[in-house]
C-alpha cells in the first residue's frame, strides 16, 4: 500500500463516520445546540465546508481568507450536497498534489479534523437522544 492509498483509506473512513453521524438527524436536531458554546451539526457542516475549500486552495499553493465561505441557503440536502462535493474535491486535490506537504495536509484536514468533528456531532446526537447508537459510526 502506498502512502497515498493509506491516506485515501483514512479519508474514506472519516467520510463514512461523518455520514453515519449525520444520518437520520432531523432539521431540529441539525440546528440544536445542547451545549450553547458548541456549534450545531449544521454549523459544523458549514465549518467543514470552509475547511475543504481552504484545503483545496492549499493544494494549489494558495492561502484562504478564513470566514469568507458562504454556505448555501436552504435545505440540509443543499448543504449536504455541497459538503460532500467540496470534501471530494479537496481530497482529490491533496492526494494528487505532488508534495509530501499536501499529503500531510490531507491527513490534517480530512482525517484528523474530520474525526474531531465526528466526535462533536456524536456528542450532540447523544445529548439529543440518549438511545442514539454511538457505535453506529463504525463499520
């Protein structure tokens, strides 16, 4: 297995966990903040979208103006579609860029940072519903 294949497998696993953490959340749950200082699930998805935009720019050697991302207004489906498209674009850009630095950034943005937010979203889901199966994020 190459380094690129290993990183891609971890990106795929983090994506699976994000999908499972989002799965079945109602509109109310997406916007709920059980802990006022935490981002809601929707806000976390928007934040991750901006991170994916920044990661893709990084793959081209560009910097990102943090706070410049504007999430699509409307439904969760619109945001989710953009979320997955931006994540895929960032992953492809970082994996195929020809430097070790971008491979490390792929790990930072799309494995480690996503895993952090999986934990945050899982904590929200548990706070909303004590019966939510936290182990559902694993294959």
